C-alpha cells in the first residue's frame, strides 16, 4: 500500500468521517490521493482558520478525530489559532500538513513558505498538539501514525502529521489500531470506593458534567449514572449542550453570577461537587459568586481523579464511569427532561429586536419543530445560546476565538448531516462569514442569524468609553445572494419572526437573517454577567 493510502485508511479506522482542507503545491500529491481514493470525502474551504474550525466542530460532533489538511507554511501557520483552540478545548483534530520533499530539504536552498528553518512549523505545532510525527521514513510510518492517532483519541487533543510531498506514493505497511493502555483495577476500585463514600456522606452532592464527557462518547452512560446515583446534574459553561438528548436529571448550566441565582446557589453550596470531565477554567468557574473550594470537589479530568489532596493517576474517564456504573445499584431517580426556565412566548410586534427575543423565538421554534444543533461564535450570541433550550451546541466557550461560528456550523452540517443554526455577531461575521460561499457546492443550508449591532458590543461592556468599539454598518444580508444563499435584514420582532419562519421552510441554500440590534441591548445572561462582574469588583475594591 502507498503511504497516503495507509494514512487515509487509518484515519477512517479511527473514526474520521471527512477531511476539510486547502491544498498548496507541497500538499497537491496528497490531495490527489484524497480525491481519487474516495476513502474520505474532501471539503475544501476558503481560508485555513475555517478549515481548522470546521475540523474541530466535526470532531466535537462525531466524538472522533476531525481532519484538517493544509499545505506547508502559509497554510499550516494560518491554522495555528484554530488548532490552539482545539487543544485548549480538548478537540481531537488531526492536522496533516504537506511539506517539502526529503530531497528538496537537502538541497540547501531556502524554500518558499519556509519561516525560519524547515523545522519552524513542526516546532510551532509542538506547542499546540499532543503528538507530532514527520512521515519521512516509510518503514516507521505505520507505527508513528498508529501512535499519533491513538493519542489523538485517548487524550482528545490535536496531533500534527507532516507529510513530505515525495513520500505520498512510497510503499508502506498498513496502520494497526493500538489497544488502549491497561487500567490498574486496584486503583480504580479504591477510587470508586472513595467517590461513593464521599457522595454518600454529603448533604447536597451534585454532578457537573464538562466537555470530556462528550469527547469520550459517554453522555448516555453518564446520564444513567446520574439517575442511579440520584444526583442532580448541571453542565459547565463549556459543557453546555451535553446530555441534551438524554433523560438525565439536568437542572441547567452553571454560569456563576451570570446564571440563574437559585442554580448558582445550589452548585456553590454543594458539599460534594463531582466534576466529571470539567476543565477548570476561568470561563467555567471565574465568574463564581462565591469561590468554589476545589479541595471539596471530586475532579475527574485529563485521565486523573483528584479528591481533596490526592490524585489517582492514569484512570481514563470512560473506565471510571463504567466502574461506577457497575458498583451503583439501579436506584433510578425519575427521568427529567427539565429544560429550566428558558425564555419563551415570543411577541411578534413592531418593537426592535434584542438578543433575548432571538432566544425566545428559537425556543418556540424548537418546541414546535424539534431541536436543531447550534454552532455559535463569541460575543453576545454565545450568552444568548445560554438562554436557548438544551440542544447540541458547539461553541468556543473557553478559548473564545472569534470567527469560529460560521465555519463550525459548516463542520456540524458536514459531520451530523443535520441542518444547523449558526449564531454569530457582526464583528465575528466580518472574520469568517465569507465561508458561507462554500455551502452551495456541498448542499449545506444552515440558518445563520447575524446579531448586527454595528459593534464589538462585548468589549463595549468592559470599556464603554472607547469609540473604537463602534463598527460600520455592513449590509450582510445583501451579500448573501452573491454567495449562493438568501438574506434578509430585519429591524422589528415581527420582521424577525417572518424571516425565521421563511428560513425554516426554505431548504437547499443557506438562509441569512441579519437581525439589527440597537447598541447597548444585551441578552439576559450577558446583562447578568456584566452586573455580577461589577458587583464582584466593587466588593473586591
Ligand atoms: C480572534 C476579542 C472578544 S468579543 C469581541 C472581540 C473583538 C467583539 C465581538 O464582536 P461581535 O459580537 O462579533 O460583533 P458582539 O455581540 O460582542 O457585538 N479576536 C479574536 N477573538 C477574540 N475573542 C477577540 C479578538 C473579542
Ligand atoms: Mg457586534
């Protein structure tokens, strides 16, 4: 078998379902094999950041590696930010970069796309991936690919594969699937004992689920565990959307000062908070009304379990959940489809549109027509998503890179085959909105709601005096037809409702609704966040 075939077969065997990419001369031979072999479908986009975001979203949706194929230098380095985001948010993206051939590298000339040395790119990616391989040795390539893909899955983090262009057609063996590392059964049993003792002794135990639960495909098992343990469940901010399709006793999402005060009080008052796959980040915990003492929590993350002052190393999340399930007798708490009190009852009048109206309209829509997966960008659209019913959600909830929403939505549609709803601010749309032009040829038809406040409004909430947060009024709706979609600009709640109804009914091309939102009008969640942060900072001052 040729090396490129081996690689493609291995990607598929490890669960990858498609490749996003942009070729260049160092990657053309590999792209030729991708296209002609048909092992995995190829979706080319317009700019590498979007390739990275789409592959990241596909990885999140598939719970399997998402593949981003690019050319050396100008291509791969354009994707650094997206891959860093995937690293931070535990998304298993496989970066495959073309590279100069082995012979060219030896010729001593500076090669185009070379930054400082030929190794610069490899070293840059070392910082934002958990494993790097250069496939310059056909005999060792299968083992190296196997190890990289195994780590991509077991650590749920990006890996970097560099493929010199003259190695694509070299003969090489097939890639094996490596077995998972063995788990120490004694340590696991002791850990489970300790967790169950802690939970049993607690007055108000609670389970918080985070992104790793999804990354490792554990949502159904964790929902069952929550019911067997009779534990109320919340998601972290980053874990928003988790367990949406299960019957877990889900109360909502912990957002600290920005969230529902009753739910915040319950989480912060819990004497045994079980954090399952929750990343300990500022966006998940930094907005706490009162500091959560992590020493009183049980934390299962990154293949470790920490209770109080000690840690059980090398206990993968899946093994822990399975062991707990085996030990807990089926004392099932009643299922609950609790969706919390998310705003409903949209009024289609002539008042201007605010972000909360959008949440209301989407909630009514999903009640009437079923849930849609959502991809959201950073900005008030992300806070608005917290006011929308629990549904599958991809969002850069921690790394918070703007530009994620539109390409991630394309990745969701490619991966899930379902029509997504994309929520994006005007500032973020300026970054990657153009990528919608790729919908037509792949038959994607997302519904895109642009929150156009002609503003970097999130930044304005921190620093209202700065005029640079004013953006110009770009007419995004007018651009839609040129990109192969349909667009409409709306100012009132009546117009918005009509536009949403039309968008839902019209299939086959993307539907862009440009909701004109007055500057200074915030979603309920962002308004609570701003008020809460001010309260905390005046208390500290
Ligand atoms: C790649 C910093 C965070 S929020 C924001 C900026 C510039 C303004 C977003 O404006 P938008 O949404 O999209 O119109 P809204 O609701 O606030 O009006 N560069 C990158 N990522 C981030 N996070 C920033 C800058 C930022
Ligand atoms: Mg804006």
